[in-house]
């Protein structure tokens, strides 16, 4: 088997992909209406020309909704757009994907059964693909009552199969107040929800606070930890897995240069690393391209296979599914 073949057949996993609701609805509708979908490569070119890299460009993520969100009210389209995301991943060689959704989505009546229906459709063609859903908690510190009501919805959804929680907050590039998030995290951990948080994407701020969050086992991005030996030590000591999104980091310019991406330094420091697409439609990436980008940074087949293993170990899924996936990796 030649090296590219070995790479293509490597099972991959993505622990950090946002649902991209209207982006996937556009793809599904475009196919049904026999029209071209929104041109994201032109959007990327425009953004790269007009907005400086870093925080300012990152804030433009999600600034374009190619179709109206009202299409999401149609249950069939809702299932179809989740299936489209899962299918993209399966076609790119993924055996596992975790999809992050907003609160209004995970608390929707029948959400998990529709999510599982999407998974069933894709597994008919790609039997190795498994998927789980995460809820994103945004701004937990701003409105306690609203945060508690949302937490109630997540706890209910956990009973139906919601796998985990992802925290997003402000400020993102300087230290935030984590007390309201810790309070919610204790509750989520108590009902068995996996916990991750966005941190360390644009600066070293919030990495330590995230790593110490009750029940947290993963951090979305966290790549700036590579600049600080103490943070690296903390991540290793607490066994925190990082969800690294190379194309996302490069496009938004949150690091100096992809060739200087600290992925290798994180691995060498003993941090458990996984690869992720983050916003694949907007960014024009796939999980296969993320593995290829890591290979381009000097990671070998053994390390890449290790990333998949790290992801399965850190996955917010049932013990039975984890055991099945690990057995398939070894098989
Ligand atoms: Zn993200």
C-alpha cells in the first residue's frame, strides 16, 4: 500500500464541528432545487482581503446565512441537514463525529430521535460512522435565569441521549468570569454529560480556568497553551484532550503561520491531541484535509492514527460505542 492510500484509509474522528445549520440547509436545498449552493470560497477570499487576521476576522464567522433559518422547522430538512454533515464526514473517512448545536436545537421536541434518524441513514451506506450531539452554552454569566432554564433543557435532553456540553463565553481573548460556568458544569457533570469549552484559540487566556472546570475533559482549540510550559503541564496533569482545528486556525489567522502551528509541540509535550474541522462548509475543509494538514506539519501515520485513538478515548459517547469503535480501530 502506498503512503497516500494508507493515509486515505486511516479511520478519522472529529470532536469539534459546529452544526452550520443554514450552511447545510443551503447544501441540501441547492441539491433539491438543482441550483448552485452559496459560494464559500468567494466569501473566504473577500474576508481574507478585507478583514485583518485574528480576533476581528474570527468575529465574522457565521456572518453569512445563505438561506433562512425557517427551513429548519421542517423536520425532514432538519434530519437531512444533519445527515449531510455526517455523510461529509463519513465520506472523508471518519468513524466518529460530534456535532455542536445551539440551545434552540437540542431542546427541540424530538431532537435526539431526529439526530439518530440522520445517523441511521448515513450508517446504511457507511456502517462505521457514529455520531453524537453536543449543546453549546453561550453567555452563562449574563442571565442566571435564562442559563438555568437552558440547563434544565440540556439535562432533559441528556436523558434522551444528548452527549455533552460546550461552553462559549466572553471575553474570549482575556480572562472571563468562570464562576457561573462552573456552577452549570457541576450540574451537567452530575447527569453524565461530557464537558468541553472553547479556550486558547486566540491567546493563552482562559485555558487554565477551563482546565480546572468541574467535569471538563477536553478543550476546543487550546493551541496557545504551547507558548506556556505551565499550561502544558496543567493540561497533561489533568489529562485534558485538545480539539485542534488547523484550517480554522490558519484562515482566521489566530497563529502566526500554519508552518509554525504548535501542533507538534503539543504532541511532544505529551498533550492528548485530536483534529477537527470546526466549520467545514465555511472553511472549505474536511476531516481528511485536517489529517493531511497535520501530515504536512511532519506528523507520521502512527501519530495520525494516535489522534483518532485519542478522540475515541475522549469521545462523549457510551462505553459500549467507545468499546466498539476501539475494537474496529484494532480490527
Ligand atoms: Zn469551535
